[in-house]
């Protein structure tokens, strides 16, 4: 007897004993058998003799240790073998691989592109030092209602009393500046000296501001953005230290900020100058951001600052009575203004689409695994372990998902570029990390992780099913009978329910968003935006402080603009609809009890020229509009909108009534007219009370020219800029835009969300229909013999159609019921971004339930017709 034969005989006996004793698992026995054959022919003759002797005498412990050491290497070899085999199997089924990879790539790519947005706007830390210590501070009444910004004197008091709670407290005031030889103004802001230090951002060249540069009469200095430095000054490395003309005044450039630096709450600011705080405690125009000291909580900072606010209210009751403060983290404040909630909702909807794509691939994988059951049975019969088969199928599935992930990067890049291009330029300045919206390393890691997770999750079902194969049964039965097995059928029924419910959630959510978008565009904004062009001008603080000079500038430019070719009419407003800024004040009706400071109502206000309502197309409902007689030395008058009349003058004539307004109610105007409600700065669900004042009675440095024109925007912009420079060469236009363009900017978040959700809702409907069709087709093919027997026994073909349709639609109805419940929860969470649409809008729920039911019916009908066309003789012959 040869040594190898003796080894085999002894090893078989040893394995039988160990199997009975249960001290070795099946996988170790398998590796031991393989490894022993290698050991008998390796090493020196002495080593071979020793190993053979150990085996012959049953001393297997040393051998088992050697087996365990080699086990890791063999697992690695088997993994490589699994990967090679998976590649060969995918090449053998190119149709399956192509459909699965493309479907998954679309779902993963969409998910990745939206994750890029969520990562930039929600997850990625703000680009400032220790951003968790930054908070936004705003005024509120004692009931917690938002009152807006802060006065200069209040801010100065806060800065003096920051003590051990705050490191820095800074405010700002946005403005516009005209650079030397510039035809267009630059968006800028005046900030406190500690502003850059507070954010923890160091200028890439030069320095920030010094505290003494805030004082009146200090040298004129400025800091430029990297973008302005590059575009306007060609990146001049010697610019720091030079003096340039800003609003006609020599200003020394002391610093250049790093590329991409901006504070979203400010908007697209490109130039900063020091803010000089005056003694005004009435005018509240300053937004405020502060940095808490390390270890200080938001609750403690809020409590401390409220204590300071109470002390100020006691010391200055005329201006601060009834006022307190509220604090929010800077991330939360930016998120509320920067579309974070919309991005998260779209992310979850696109996640549902990914699950639909994975479900379809899981269905294909189960069908493919069933078709390979004989192959698996043969492998089990010749000694392969069930765990080995499960691992093989999981490897194939993960490889499929990884291939899809690689292709999805291409789709993700397209999606991210489309989203970045869809965001208007002016809107980007209000978004966090808007300059880095791209598929970066963290996004690629997310793509890899989602591919691995979904690959393992949706590969478990076919793998487990393969691991439960009855070898004898599988070798005897044909594929059709195997595919009709209970486990496979139950899994596919669950898939129909799952896909139907997911698709309904996406369809209803998208339907509500689109319905709100349609209503937004159909909304009566109260004026005629067609053919309307706006031009914003911010007068220089250095040259325009005298009200008479401000009024003279407005009149001169208005005369110049009205003579321009193509201009049919022109007027001036300030806080125009969709213009990006507004004014508000408290008010009281004269002759009525004056409410307590905390209970005084708010109203929007605007200062306009006499022709403003005619140019804007805002109808006059009662009384008169302003005229040239409404001068600074005449009776103070005002025009109110319908919303204010509804709130204050129900059943009364508002004409001739007097309104007290301003922080102390010390200004009085008489109502001379009532106009139709016009939209505010965005599309809110209700119109706010509003008062219009004649601009001759209220000199404000900011103004917006509204023009009715037949000319192209570019021609109108050039003409208006020349008209402004002709009146004063040191002033320029900040921005010229059509009213429709301004409206599109304000509606951009709704439009982008509506477009994305519509696309993916259509994709979800298609995937659901495809999944139901695939499952029903598979079911019909698996029951071919059954249907043949039914027909042979006299069943009508229409009965088979009815049978298959009933089975498919029953599962669809169950899925719709689950989907309706889930959709109610999802749409409730979306209520804050729905425009004039109820989150439980019955028409939308019913419409898309019916649409999904009809699509599912069509997807079931085609396989049902195929079942009725089966030839009984062929079906029985194949049996």
C-alpha cells in the first residue's frame, strides 16, 4: 500500500472520528483534507516521514494547527476564485449584466448626485474655525416672535458686555460700491473689525481690519474678495497697500480674502469695509453673528444675552421695551435660508428610487439563481459546502453593484453639474459651500459604501435560496418546477408590494411639489411682471446724506431714463416685489388704544415715486395715488394695500384714517388710497399688510428703477448705466434684471426641487412597472405546465387572463394601501416646503394611486395574455 493510499485511509478514519466528536467544523475538515495532500509532497524526506507518522497514528493536533495557519491563505485564494468565476458568469449573461448594471447605475448615480448637494449644504462643516461655536442673534419680542435685526447702539452694548460668554460679536450692513472706472456696482458690506477673526478666516494677503479703523475719521480701508481681485484687478500681487477709488473716495486695500470665502447670510459680497457704529438705537438694520467661547452652550449664551436685553429695556424703554433676543446656531440659520430641508427631502425621495432599482435587480438575481439551481445542486453533490455557494452568489451580486457604482459616477457628475448650473448666480451667494458642489472623495466613498451595502442586502435573498437547495430534488426536477418553489414565489410577491408602496410615496411627494409649483406660477402676484425691468442703485454714503441731494439725484436719473429709446414708462421704488430686500415697521391706528410694544402689529413699507403703481401695474382700488404735490413740506400721506384694510378696517372706510408708525409710533401718515395686494419678497401663502410712502417725503439712499420697456435686457442695462453715470460719474448700477428673472431666482429652490422630483417620480413609475411586469412574466413562465393542464381540462383562456390579473392586482392593492400610509407620513414632513398645497391633498393621493394601479394593471395584462396563449400540447410535452 502506497504512502498516499495509507494517508487517505487514515485521514478518512480520523475525519469520521472528529465528525462524530464535533471538534472540527466542516470548513476546517475540508481545508485539512486539501492541505494534507500538499504536505505529503512538500519539505524534506524527514519532514514528510514525520507528518505521515503523525497522521498514521492519529496525532492530528499539529496538523490541524498547520491547517488553521493556511486557512487564511486558502480563503483569500477562494475569494479570488469567486471573483474570477463571477466575472465569467456575468460575461456569459451580457443581457442580464447590462440591464442590471444600467438600472443600478441610474439609481446609485442619482443618489450620489443628491448626496453631493446634501454633503455640501448639510453635512460638511462650515468653512470657518470651530463653526459649532458660531451663532446668529436676532431681535424678538417677549413672545418669541421674530422682529428682525439689531440697532447700532444695542450691538455696541452687546460687544461691551460679552464677558466670559462670547469671544466676538459682529454685525454688518450690506451696501453697494462703485469702483474706479466701473459701470456696475459691486456688492459689499460694512463689518465690525473682528469680523474675519470671529469667523477664523485669515486673509490670504495682507490683514483684516483694526479696531481703530471703526472710529469716525479713521483712514479709509477695504478688503477684497479673491474673485473681485482676480476679475477686476487681474490678480495684481502688489494691490495690497495701494489706494483705489471707491465711490469716488481714495481707499487703501489692506487685504485679499481666500478663494471661495463668503458668509451665506450676507449674500454674494465681494468687498468689505469697516462699520462705524453710531448712537442710533431706533433703526434696526444690522444682522448679527457671534462666536461663543469654548465650553459655552447655546442655552447659556441665550440666557445671558436675554439678561442683557432686559437690562437695556429697563434703561431705554422708549426703544427697547418689549424686546428680547433669540439665538440659533449659524448652521441652523444658514440651513433655513439655504435650501437644506429641500435637499434632504429630495435625497430621501431619490433613495426610494434607488431601492426600487435594487428591488428589480434582486428580482433578476433570484430568477437567475433559480435557473442555476441544477448547477448549484451538482456542485453540492461533488462536495462543495453550502456556505461556499452562498458566498459565491454574494460575490457575484456585489461585483454587479460595484460595476454599477463605477458607471454611476458618470451619471452623478452629470447630475451635479446640472444642479450647479440650475442654481442662479445670485442665489449661490446664500448657499454654504456652494463653490465646492462636486463629486469629491467623500462622495466617492459614499458611492462605494452604498454599492457594497445594497449589494449585500439585496444579494442575501438569492444567496440564501441557493443555500437551501435539496440536492436530490433539484437534480430530478426541471427548471420550471424549481422556479415555482414556495420561497421564490413568496419573495417575488413581497417585491411587488414593496415596489408599489415605494413608487406611490415618490409619486405623491413629487405630485404635491409640482402642484405647488404650478400654483406658484399661476398665482396672481398683484402686478404685471411682463416687460418689466428693474435697476438697483445704492447711493454712496460719502456723497449722499442730504435728503435734498438724494431727491435731486432720483429726479435727474428718472428724467434721463424716461428719454431712453424703448423705455415706455419709468418709476422708482425701494423694496420692490422679489427684489431681495424689504422694510418693516410696527404701526398703530390713531384714535384707538395703543397696543403694548410686544403686541404691536407689523407692516411692510416702501417708498415710491408717483408713477410707481402705473408702471408696476398695481391697480388702484380706492382714493388716489401719489402726485408731485406730496413733497417733504406737505401733509404726510400713505397708501395701504388690501391686507392692511382687511386686518384693521373691516366695515370701515380707510380713507382719511391716520396711522402711527416707526419703533416709537412717532411718525403719522394719512391714508389717501388703497391698492391691490402685491407679492412680497417671495411667494408666501398670504399677503402681508403694506404701506407705501411718497419718496419725496422719505429720502432713502437705496432705490430701484422699474422700467416698462420693449428693448432687450442687455440694451436696457447699458442705457440705464450710462444715464446714471451722466448724472453722477461716481455712482453706478448694482444690477439690472427683468422682473421675471427676479421671480425665477426667488422660485429657484421650488423649481429645482420640482424638476428633480418629477424626473425621479417618472423613473420610479417606470421601475415599478418594469418590476411588476418582470415578476408576473417570471411567474407565468414558472407555471407554464399548470396553465397547460388547466387549458387541457377545459379552462377558458379569458379565465387564465383573469386569474393572473387578479393575483397581480391583489398584491398591487396591498402595496397601495401600505404606500398611502407611508405617503401620509412623508408628506407631513414636507409640509413646510409645499406651496398652497395640503400635505394630505386627497386629489393628489387619489390620482397617483389610480395611475399606479392602471400601470400595474397594464404590467400584469401582458404576461396574462401570454399565459392564455400557451399551447396545452407543448406545455404537457415539456412536462
